[in-house]
C-alpha cells in the first residue's frame, strides 16, 4: 500500500466518525438551556443600564487620602511646618546659617598687577 491510499482510507474513516457524531448529537437539557438564557438576559440588562458618572480626579485623590478629615489634618500639619520654618524657636538651629555660614572668608589671589607692571608696558 502506498502512502496516498492509507491517507484516503483514514479520511474516509474520519468522515464516517464525524457523520456518526453529528447524527448522535445529544439534546440540550432544559435546566442548562434555562441557565444559559438567564445569564444572557442578565448581561443584556446590565448593558442597558446608564453608565455611572465619572468622578473627577480631585474627588478620587481625596477619597484615596481618606476624605475631608484627612485633608484637614494635612493642611494643619503643612501650616504648622511653614510657621515653624519661618519663626523657628530659639532652641532649633537656623537652617540658613547651616547651609550658608556667615563667617566665611574668601581668599583673593594676588595677580601682581601693580603700577610698576603698567609703567613697563609703556
């Protein structure tokens, strides 16, 4: 037997098996049909509902922080930080003098440009 004949016989056997499977198809049970139709109706009704209005970005941020109470606490803490920054108590060091000390001295380089150098150039 050659390869082509074996494939033709296999195809005929497969066609017979598929035809047999199509003719012996089981019916859908009533319970399953009801569940499928109920689910389809639920999905259809959900699609008909109007979409909820989109909330603004600020409203979502406020909810993420914890609401107006938390926002009030943040504002109070920020105001206290600014006030302490401008009118610091005496026992706290001044951040400006830490970053830029007042007693710095600058070294000036002597380039030797005196009047004798200028007189020689004439």
